[in-house]
C-alpha cells in the first residue's frame, strides 16, 4: 500500500454549549467560524437549551443552523468521540462548572465531556470559557487540573481600554481572544498597540499624553 507523503487535514473545530450564562459567546463564535470557512461540529446540552430561552429570543434551530454538523449530547459513538477524527480542537462557550468538573475528572458520561477528553489526550487545543462567580475551592482545583492537562481556561472577562460601546463589542473581544488560542486571528476587536494606546490617551491629562509621546 502506498502512503501519501502529505495529506490535507480538515479545518474543523468542535463547539460545545453548556447551561452556564453567556450563550451569545457560542452564537458569535459559530457565526465567525462560518464566515472563515471553518467546519464546525456543535454539541448543545439540555441545560443550554434552557439558557437559550432565558437569555435570547432565538430558537434552538436558529443556533444549530449556524453549525455545519450537530451531534446529540448522548451520541457517545459519534466521530467526535475518537481521536482519529481530526480537528483543530474544541471551544466550550460558555462552560459550566459542572462541565469543568467532568473534564477535570475524566468523566465522559455524554458526548461533550468525551469530546473534550479526546481533545486533551490528542494534545489539541481545548478552550473553556468558564462562567461562574464567586469561585469556590473545588472550582479552582478543577480548573488547575484542566490547565495541567493542557487545557486553556479563558473566562470571558471584558476589556475596557478600547472603550466598548455595545454588548456586541464586549462579546467580540472575548470571542476574538478565544479564537486566538486556535491560531485564528480575526480583526473583530481593537488590539492593544501603540496606536490604540496613544489614541486612548488623546484628550486626557496633558502630562499623561506628554509622557506617552516621550516613550
């Protein structure tokens, strides 16, 4: 049998949605990934469906239609449950502390934590946009465990140096930073650089502006 010297790896990302608040992060990520032509595989939990109804006027169909493929949460035999199914990695947005606990302890009772477990064992990128406050010691220890296993804990903490004017601005910044972790750099939010730094300082205290000009 002849083995090709090079093969094309499909450009795919798994997107998981749990019941934590912040489902808009997943919706925005799916929209951006579709625009970029990156194939998405979506898993949405039952609690996430409740959160969708609480937080938005969208139907489940309006969310799932944004993905290229949608997998039932209990389909543990889906392609996503195998490391031989090639992907860039997995984004869970938002990620509940229950989900973090399952991943940290290797509990693969449904497809979402199983796909995350596979992502870690294959040394692929796993990004958890965790949503909870305040955090107890169990939460913190589980997040440390996931980090030590190779995952990235990325809570959607907004940045205000760019003077966001809408909720969409805040969402775009967090989603953009999450996609950065996969090597996907999209100009969907202002990135901190000298131009932005000086623009922010413009019109402020003269001494501050002068100090920046001297640097």
